[in-house]
C-alpha cells in the first residue's frame, strides 16, 4: 500500500504538487493520470525518495522510503528506462541491483526470462532499442519480487505484443494481491488496464475513484435509437415525457433512461427499432472534460492560427503551429511533469 498525506512540493514560486492525499490500494491496478505539467513525475519521485517533499508524507507499507532495508524487496519502480549504465550487459545491470539489495543471483535469470530478454542478456544495454530498454527497466522493477510496483509510461517503445504482455503482467500482479500504480498518457491502454484512477491537475487532486465511476461522472451517457417509424417513435417518447435529442442520419438520443425501459416502451406500441444501443464516452473524452481547466499548454490544430498568449520567459514562441501558452502556476519546469 502507498499512502500520501498532504504531499506538497515547491520549486521556488512554482507549486508542482499541491497537498495531495490519496491511498493506492493492493489488489487492483491504479492508474495515475494528469496533463503534462500536472505533477505526476514529481509525485512518483517523492514516493521513491528521489525528491524530498516541501510538506506532507509518503509511506510505503507504513514506512518512509528511507526506512526501508533492501527497498527493491518492498517496491519496484520503472521511472526512466534509460537510467542504466550503457556499458553493462543486461545481466550485469540486474546483477548489480540484486547484490546491492540482498537478492539471490538466480533471480536475475528469472526476471530476464519473464521480460523476454534472455537471448540478449549478455549484450550491452547501450545497444538496446527503446522497447528492449523498457523491458530491462521492467525486469529491474520485478527483481526483488516486491509487493508494490510503480510504472511510469510502461508501454513506451513496446510493440503490440509487448503492450499486450505488460498489460496482462500488471493485471496478474494485481490479481495476486500486489499494489500496482501506473502512469500513462495512453488513454486507450489505461482504459483496458486500470481498475481505479487517481487524476491530478496543476498539482491538485481532481479525482480518486473507480474507472467506471470516473467515466460516468465526467461524461454524458445516453441511449441511441433508430427506427423506420421515426415520427411515431418521437410521438411515443414525447407522450411519455421523455426528452429526445434529434441527431443526424435519423437517429435519436435519449438521456436518463435505460435501453430496457426504452425497448419495452417501443414494443408496447409495436414500434420497429433498427438500433437501441447505450452510448458512453471513452476514458479519453471523460479525462479531457475533467482536466480542461488544468491543461498548462494548449496548441492550435490550425497551423495558421496566431498565438493567443506570450511564451514563458526564455521560451521562443513556436513557429508554424500557432502554439498558445497558458501560464498556469508559473514556469515550465520539467520537475512538475
């Protein structure tokens, strides 16, 4: 379990993380979402003792990270797949980690096999592709067989097979009762992986809820109907006091009523339906809705559109794409990412 209480981090006048309080529970995959500059990376670094908080605390199974003896046995993390000595082989990289944390040597070959790098275990890491480096980073996170795992953009650089593999790996780890905390910008992948979501914007907590509740609370759900007897269907719905939105292509949209209720109403009036389907927004749409006011940097899709605000100090306005800058909390500090 990971527990954050009032976690705050300031860099000069910029507040990267603002009084965050939430708990990452075992047994489920918890997704960590937020726009660029929201404070996700800073939060994860403070969880691992890489940055000291300005205020507040983080506890890993009830202890501060600095109090953990052989920390890789408690928590494994992938924050930066490039954080390795390029001159070492994959095997020796993991062996150094194992020896520094009292982990048996045999565990190195086990995790190399788990991530599919056995065939290249004696090759130097500097020659690895992005996807291979990502697999090696995941192997390092798994090395101590920890109860808690943290992954930052774990599918970065992986091919479709690798993405499918890491998705199933995280689910299986959670199913085994482990705590799994994953940050990603790939909403489609997060929707397939996470059970629970923690969403932050400009360093503040915006949501801490289940995936289903998050989508339901931050998007419109409705039922779509199509019928060759469209006018009769409209009359029946209006008579029943049901508000209808007339969409294109002859479709009707109804909020606040279940497909079962609408289907029974149509059947009771001997109406033929060609479509009766519940519609719900995707995770991406719900995320965009919730975080619209927390996005620090906006870009125009129209390449001819002029900038709507000046660039931050020291930053030249982008040319050709009409990027507009919204200052938010202050400077563009990567540590607030």
